[in-house]
């Protein structure tokens, strides 16, 4: 449009990423783009085997409150624009106003008195499945049915949200 300074328009009006959020670092953008190959997953998995089952509803309340302090957990990645066959700009993490905790936080029950091998196998299957790239990049499962009345928590998140040590720190806040 004539007479409009495009530098002051929101990026979405210019055909770019929606406003808000932040650009991924070069390393994060590389992991995001490389993951188009299913063999190159950038997901981080955390498994905590606990002495008792996790109270799923209490965890749900803690996660709902906790993601307010960690805005990237309620953000999704918006890819860079494609211009003349090439990428223009870095992918961005942008707020997702429609975070569905029922999608992100689930409860699973193993067959009664399952052993550690069963929960390890389950965690491997959960973490190896790709995340839905149109939603915030994490999932969490509470697991019951372990031998001795124990429970477990499995958390999968994409590396663009945190490195391994950061994932452990976040998990501690929710349990």
C-alpha cells in the first residue's frame, strides 16, 4: 500500500510470523528444521519413577499454574516465511491462546504390578513418537500400575524449549 511504512505494521500483516514471542536461536532453528527427517528427533525425555502414583488432577492444577511462569510452554513454533523458494527469517516461538491441557497431559495405566522394564518401554515409545508441530512442544503422562504401588511421570519436550538440565528443573517444579 502506498504511504504505509511497513516497518511499523505487525509482522502478521506483512505475511510473517504473528506478533509476540521470540525468534529461535540458530541452534534451535537448526534442530527445528532438521527434525523434518523423522530420524533426527530433537525431543528430550524425562522419566521419574516414584514411590507412589502421581495425583493426576493435582499435577494438572500445578501444570496449569506453572506454565504461566514459563511462557514457552504455552507457545508454538511458527516457521519462517518462504520467499522465492528460500526461507526468510528464523522460526519463532509465539503464544498459543488455545493450549489444550487435555492433549498435553494424560494418564496411562499399565497392567497391574508392571515392573520397571514395562515403564521404561512405555517411556521409550512415548518419547519416540513425534510431537504435533502445530501445538506447544511438550507432552506429559502420569503412569500408574507399577509393582509395589509405585507410579511414574513421563515428560517429553522439544529441545527448543529447554536443554536436558532445564527439563529436569522444570519437572521438579511440577511434581
